[in-house]
């Protein structure tokens, strides 16, 4: 095994982790540690904080922030087995600080205002494009708390035909949930419940995306060819960080409607 495997000077904290552990703990098309480290550069994570890692996959992005910055993390995912994540967490020596559970992002079992921060690494686009999602999820972070995402996305929005360079990959994966940092800024800011502090793209993000694909999926020719042909024109990594406004009015969600059935005539002529 080469000593330079997955060593990237842009991500010095991530580069300390064993490449076999990183690959074995990955759960998607991005290097979660690289994105988590980039995202953390815009956050003030510290011991004593409670962080919700939403869509954590195999909990790598929950283990990393605790080891590097000290907050407790709730490793939450719908698709991945929390028992497996617990073993990974124990093996990393952080079982007293990182807590795995299976939960749907649209039905989370947490009290309002419980978290200091909500982070989502290469996951938020699966549910966050819903116009109603941000007001629901922001309830879980305290006033003044942070919601932050880092993920694959677009460098700019496009209308009409899919750009030729990425058309074969787009036709295969259909990532219509991908958007630009500016789109996410607009999507969040229009709610009036958060102040967007950061909305940007990673410099040369497409090259890091490409390097990861070559490492973990070298036979994925369609995606690799699209990244090479596009050369960062449309595809890359984006980051958005917002803070819940202290004056934001958030309404409790309706989770049930009391049933009080009374029989009535079905038609007007019936008595």
C-alpha cells in the first residue's frame, strides 16, 4: 500500500486517517472526511456541543468531528445499520460520545432545540430540496444554532438541455436534486428563519471528486469521463452554512388530528 494513498495536502486532518478505514467506512460517491473537514472550517465545533449528523452513512462523518473537535454526535441514518455503526464507533474509541440510530430525516425523534448544530455531508440533497423540510429540521437546533451542509452539486444552475459533457452520466444517475450553492442560499434564505453565512464552492472540487472516484470506483467510467470532460464547469462540491434566527417563529408540526367520528346523512335527501 502506497504511503501517499488518499493523502491530500488540502485536507491535513483527513489525511491522518488510515486509507483502508476511510474506504471501508465510506457510503457514497464522495470522500466524507474531505467534505466534513471542509465544512468544519466554517463551523465553531467544540467539546460540550451536541451535533446531529443527518444522513451519516457509516458514521465516519460523526466519528471525525468528535475526534478532531470534541462535540458529541448523533449518527443518524435511515439506510445503514446502526448496529454496524456502533461497532465502528466502538472500534474508534468514541462510544461515549457518538450515538448511532436509525431514523428518517422527515420523522426524527429529538426534542426541539436539542442540538447546537446540524450537519449533513453529501446527504442533504436527498430530502432538503423539499420546500417544507428546512422549517421542520431547524426546529431541532437551538436559536442561534447552525445548520450546515457539504455535498456534490452544481457550479451554476442550467435550464433546458443537459450540458453535453455531463449528459451521459446525468442520464444514468438522474441527479436532479443537485443544485448550486447560490440555489441553496436562495432556498434557505427565502424562509426568513435562517441567516445564510456561507454558500460557496470548493476550489478544484471536481478534481477531489475525480481523485476519490479513481480510488474507490476505477471502473466507473461514465462518471469519471463526465468529470474529466466537464473539468469543473458544472460539477463540483458545494457548502452552505446558516444560523437559526433568534426571532424566527417556528410552528409545531401537525403529527395527528384527533378523530371524533359522528355519523351524518350521506346525501341531502337522506334523513
